[in-house]
C-alpha cells in the first residue's frame, strides 16, 4: 500500500486553493482581453500670427469704439455735473464754498464716468478680439488716452464759454459759469487705468475658458470602437 489516499481522511491533507489574482488589462492588443488604448493628448489651437492687416483692423475697431464711448460719456458728464459759478464783483469775481464743492463734483463725475467706460471697453474689446492679447492690451491703453482727449474736447463744446471771455460783459452780481473741464489732471488717467483693469479681467476669463475646454476634452468619453475590449 504505497499510494497516498486523497479522500477526506487522507494524510497529509491537500493544500487549500490560494486567492485568485485580479486580471489586469494587457499592455497591448495581442496580450489579452480588456485592453483599451491610452487617452491621446489634446492639441490646443495655437494663437494666430500677427499680421499688418489684422493689427490695422484691431486699431480701427478700438479707436472707433473708444471714440463713440467717449462722446456718450461726455453727454452723460454734461447732464449730471452741476457747474460751479463765479459771482461778478466790482473789480473781479469770486466763488463761495458751495460753488467750490460743485467744482470738485466736476472732477469726481469725470473720474466715475471715465472709469466705468474704460472698464467696460477694455473688457469687451479684449474678449471679442483677444486673439493677440499683448497687442490688444496696448491698443486698449492707447484707446483710453484717445477717449480722454475726446471726452475733454466734447465737454468743452457742450459746456459754457471761457469765463474770462464773458467777464467784461457781465454786470456786478451776475453769475459766470465755469467750463465743463476737470481741474485735477489726475482724473485724466481714469479711462486708461480702468481699461487696463478691464483687459486683464478679460484675459483671466479667456484663460479660464481655455482651461475648462481642455479639461472637458481630456475627460471626454472615447469612441465605442476604442472603449470595447479587444477579444482577439
């Protein structure tokens, strides 16, 4: 009786079966089922090259936009600004505290209107024509300076004449309104500074959009022919 029994009472008992190992997908199509190709890198569109025609077109759009915006801003400035007035005296003209506060309001309204106009202009223009961001930021800065000049000139046309030109013809006690122009030269930078802020905000929005598109493309489901396992 040299054989070893394999029944229930045999000795030594048979070893229990080991744990089954998980089946991993094969590294390439010929090694087994469950294979799927690795996701391919997403090619993002490159920025278009700057051309002379494109630069001139962008320049024309920016100047036209800021010119129209500055005229509209000047009309609003003219309507909402209370103009300070001199009071004609026997030998000169004077201004009380109330009129001095109106003179400060002229500067304040110029800053507020110019800041809103520049911010909206920089944001919209860079969002619409942001294919060359550096060029557009430079053009928006120049457009802000152009809008400042236009708004000042239109304000002078809409407002009263130079007080010195009408003082001699004004009787004593008469009122001589000031011209519609800011006295503080610092407010001249309202358009350019706010336009720069708007363009930076537009660039940030554009980068966030591109990052979102790239993320959605990277995690997009693959086509059915790639998703099915290879059974060959």
